[in-house]
C-alpha cells in the first residue's frame, strides 16, 4: 500500500468527520449557542476562570491531552500490523474519542466548569461521583510521578531538551505579557511568539543544561506547584499556545513529507491477532487494544482536562467544537503520522542483523518488532528517527534538527501534561473535601487553598518519581485510564439522555462497547499479564492484582449505578448554578 494514499484518506476522513458528525453533535445534541455566557465569563476570577482566545485555548487543551501517548501507543500497536493500528485510531476517534472529549467539555460548560466526576454524581448517583473523584485523584498523582520520572531521564540524557524548555518558558512569560498586559495585536504577538519558540530550540541546542535526576525532581516539584497555582494567563495559556505551534509546524512538515514521498509501506499490514506485546505474552488485539493505543484514539485523561481546565477558559460555546472535538481529531492525525512514518521508514533504520529478524512477514515481524524498536531507542526513538528521515529526505530539512524536533514533541507535551495534571489534582482534591465545607470550615479553607492543594499532589507524585516506587503500579495505568474513559463516556450518555432529552444511541452504544472492552481487557490483564510479575517481584504482582480487582469492582459499580439511578436524586434538567 502506498503511504501517500493512506495519509490523504486520513486527512479527508478527519475533515468530513469534523464538519458532518462533529457539527451534528454541536447543533442537535449539545445545542451549543453563544447566547449564554460561559463559566469563564460569568465566573471570572483571574486565576482559573479566565476566557481565552480559541486558538490559545486549543493550544493549551491539545498540549495537555497529547503527552507522549499518541506517539508511543501507535508505535507499539504496529506489532499487530499497520492496518489494525490505524483502524483503531480512526474508528476510535470517530465513535468514542472525539465524542467523549467534546461531551466532557460541553457538559462541564453547562455545570459551571465542574469536573466530569462532579457531573457523574449529579446525573448518575452521588456515590458514583465521589468514588470516581478518589479514583481520579489517585490516577492524577500517578501521572505526575510517571511523567516526572520519564522527563527526568530525558532531561539527563538529552541536556539540550531541558535547556530549550527553559527558554520556551521565558518565551511563554513574555508572550503572556504581550497578550494580556500590553494587549498587543494577536497576530503580531503570535509572530513574535513563533520567533521566540524557534530561538528557544536553537539556544537549547547551543546551551545545554546538565543536571542530575534528583536535581530535576526538585525543580519539577517547585515548578508544578507554582505553575498549577498561578493564574492561567501568566504561563499556562501562552506557553501551551507556543506548544501548539511546535506541534502544528512539525505535524504539517511530517504530513507534507509523507504525502510527497510516494513510498510503499514496508511493515506488514496484519501480523497476528495475538502479538507478543504486554509482558511478552500473546496479546489479543481485542479487547486489549485500548490499553496499548490510548490517547491517539481515546483516553479518559482527556475528560479531566476538558472538564478541569479547558471548560474554565472557553470564551464561547460554539468554540467548544474546535477545542474539544478538533483537539481529539488533531491528536488522531498525529497518531496517523506515527503509523505512516514508522510503517514506511522504520525498517530501513535497523541494522542488518535486526532487520533480518523482522523480515519474513506476519508472526516473525510481530515476535521481533518490540526488540527492533528498542534497538532504535524504543517507541519514541523509532518514531523520531523515522520522522527525521522522511522530512530530511523529502523536504531537505536538516536530519539532526528534525530528529530533535520529534523528540521535543514528547518532552514539551509531557511537561505541559505534568503541570496541568497537578492543577487538575488541585481541583479534584478540593472537590473531595467538599463534604466538610460546612462542618469543618477552617480545615476546608486551609486544605483547599490553591497553594496547599497544589503542594499535596506534587509532593506525593514527585516523591514516587524520586524513589521509583511508581514503576510498581504504573503497568496498571493503561487500564485505569481507559476505565476512566468508560465512566466519562457513560456520564456523557447520562447527560445527553436525562438532561438534554436527546436519543443517546450515538453515545450510549460506544460507551457500552467501551465498558465491555475495558472490563474484558482488565480480566485478561489480571489472569495473563499480572502473573508474569510474580517471578520478578511478588510484591508488585500482588499490588497490581489488587489494583486491577479494585478497578473491576469500580467498573461494575459504575454500570450498576447507571442503570439503577436513585429516584429523584439525579439531574433531569439544565443546571442553573448554585
């Protein structure tokens, strides 16, 4: 198959999906209108509720949901073949991911910017929302730990990356002043910002910063506490807007290069239904695929960003489609590019000995692909080098610079996800303490103070990263993330049916499919993957097993609560505020 055709089909698919299905959801299901002011306008507080230009907000939203997952997941999923990987990305985007993200954003808009777990407590059961909140708080702390550890290792291994990021922070602060203090023309501010972004990358390469892993952990702790507590317009909005340009520039270059390459895809279209991926065990494509290819197709973490930070910054309801729905489709396009680059150029990067192992088609490729990717630096490494190769060969761009740019995607978006996650943890922690607001006002006021509530998850998360203890429970994160997506989509279905009074088949059908898929995937993981940890670390095996069992119990509580709502205890009409 020619990769040019595949990429063109992907672009057409996303264009039609946005303008047909997306606008149907906006018009007929959500009934979005600019007549009613959004929470960012009505509840403006200059810290969290701050209306943003739609392009700036898109930058924040996309940079926060992207992270490394839309690159890592598809790069691993190719072990099943490029066709299954790409079909899960496209169909997952169309029927689950984009719907999930958009409804999470817009339902939050209708509930004063409250989180998806708060909404679950209102449209399903109060118990559902409260259990959901504790589960999410745990997941957010784990994300802080994992991303902090991964970034710490990247910063130690590639000193140019932290240097470039520090310069980019300075650029973000300057852009924030231009946009919000001086109120310079938006287009002119954007041009200045892009110039500063390019300068930051160049200076990062020229002036690398070397520091130890533990030093970076200390820096991360203070950084995420400060950034998650200060007003969003100071750094979060302008920095993430620059991040969006970093991605858009690289994405456009990659898509154009792939389309212009006219190369044949060299990896097998399909290998085997059960490729050896997780713990070296035969891993069935279904139901385990969502544990591998997450953010590029669908992700529960997106609901936390959409209903946590983005809903507090949306200026107009009609801009929600561009931010929430468009953001997910753009992430899907990134994953499409990953499959295209690796599928076409990845094998050509291997040394002769390793190349011989993956040749021979089907099962032989599946059996040796993970080792082949590892020889090039793992999923991120094989993508960055494949991306650098195609953009250099077709567009004549400097190979070294483009490889660094590919790696910068991961570092920049992972860093953004790190501090956004800590801000989300602050919101969630405050919601968890809501029941003691009236009975214990003094402790409530202390612990929900934005500086205190930012410090608590940062301290726990960075502490786990410092000790490496997060690695014991991280293997369960894929299941936790997709279970979160299942709950968020069920919440969206409840809101559409019970509050919006619309037929919910387009949401409830995919939600039930996702619930079944995630449940079966967790069962497979419990009985197949978890036992493999027993020989290496019995303690880790038991901890993982307990976690998976807890997730399965929560998943069954969710489905029970959805179909047995408390009479008179759920919202059946539009929220009017408190």
